[in-house]
């Protein structure tokens, strides 16, 4: 809500209290006849009786109409003001602001909440930027609606004041009708008791040539009397309808006053409270974002510490192992020694085998040499024997 609207709403509180505390007078009691009326009222009744001229039908026809002039002026002014209002009911704006506030779901845009299956399926996230964009859109709507509510409040206050005036004029018309009715009834009583009997006596005493004229005057007088009676009856009906309109005006006023009070309470209390709560929600979301970033940093630090500790342990084990090793591993020395011994043994075995083979070869050579000498010796002896 803008600061201008807030200031205007605060200034309207005093005016609303003044309007709400205005006390409307109740309609008067039963009508008072001329004989029982106090002196000031009796004078008012006689003044209205003087307006009746039985010889003038228009005076009877418009008897009591003068009281309606002020009332009609006020009513027409109110109707003209209503025609100039090109706005919807204030209740619609109140409903709109409630709908707007309820339409803003903080939980739906909570970045800490677990995403729905549809959001997971469509891959849609609930980022904090979306939360702020929604908040700004709703805030714009609230500002627009509060401006409308302030305008409604001003018009309703004007209507309440106009209804105060209309009620006062209607109540005055109601009391005025009582005077006209009392005056009419008193005139009827006077006509019935005095004027008509006097006219009847005049007709009876008139010469024969004037009886028809005087009889016509009597009929006209009685017709005027009946017209007056009907007019008084109409005034009584009008007074009854006027009496019924007074509580109707009060009811409309009370509704307008209640609506004005509700609008002002919404502007002064509800909207600022909602804006405060929404601002807190935004702040909480920002805190959640900051906490999440801090948690991620802490998690990364812890992961680095854990990884470094693990690497340090592995490196230390490798270094210490290498440090504790000799230049040659004992197992390697043992293996090399075993191989060396086996090599020496193989050499000795091969040497012995060579000696054995050489000895056998020398023996074979000796035998072959002996055989060769014997063969050669045998070959030389055969030719000598042939000569002998």
C-alpha cells in the first residue's frame, strides 16, 4: 500500500467516528388533533387549514405537496450523484483484496519444500526469483485495490452524510404530513359540522328561482369535501410509506457505515499487517537462501577436510612404508640368493655331467682307437699270408 493511501486512510478515521456517532431522531408519535395540540402546533395546523379553499379544486389537489419539495430536491441530488458514479460496489474490492492475498501461496514458492511429482516430471523449479516476482505482482495488485477502496470509502462517507440529510428531510416531511393531515381532518370536521349544514339551510331558505343554483353549490361543496377527504386519505397513506422509509434509510446508512469501517480497518490494519507478514516471508526466504549457501560452503569445507585427511593418511602410510623398507627387500635378497644357489648347483651339476660325458667319451675314444689299431693290424697281416 502506498504511503499516500495510508495517510489518507488514517486521516479518515476521525471523520468515520464522527459519522458513526451521529444519532438520528426517531419519528414522532401519533398525530395530534387541533383541539389537543399545544399552541405552537395549533398555529401550524390553522396555517395549513387556511391553504384549503373548497371553491378551488387545485388547492385541494395540491394540498400537502409543498412539504415534498425539499425532500424531492435532496432525493434528486442523491440520484444524480449515484448516476455519476461509474464504479463497482465496495464489497467487490474487499473480495478482490482477499482473493489476491489468498492467491499468493508462500508455501508453493518455498525453496525449501519438496517438489511435487508434476514439478519433477516437467523439470520446473521453485527459485527464489520466482517468489520475488510473484510478490511484486501481488503487491502491485494490492496497491491498485487499496486505491479503489479509498475511493469507495470517500464516496460512502459522502453517501452517509447525504443519507443523514435525506433522513432529516424525510422525518421533517413525516412531521409536516401530520400537520397537513390534522389540518385536513379539522377542515373536514368544520365542513361537516358548520359549512355544509349552513349551505343546506341556505338552499332550503332560497327562493324557488335560486334553489337550483344553491343546490348546485351544495353539490359542489359536498364534492369538494369528498375530494378533500380523499386527499387527506392519500396523505395518510403517504405518511405511512414515509414512516416505513425511515428505517430503510437507517438500514442503508448502517450498512454503509459498517462497510466504511470495514474498508478503513482493512486499509489501516489488515493490509499493513499482511504486508508485514509477507515482508517477513520474503526475509525468511532470503535467510533460507543464505543459510543454504552457508551450509553448502560448510559441506564443501568438511568434504575437503575429510578428503585431505584421507589423502594424508594414505600418503603417510606410503611414505612410512618406504621409509621403513631397506634398500633391498629381504624377500628379494632371499629370492636372489635362492636363484644364485640354484645357478651354482646347476653349474656344478652341468660340470659333473660334462666330466662324466668327457670320461665316457675318452673311454669310447680309447676303445675306438684300439679297435682301429686292431683293424689296421689285421689288414697288414692278411697280404703276407697270401704270399706264402
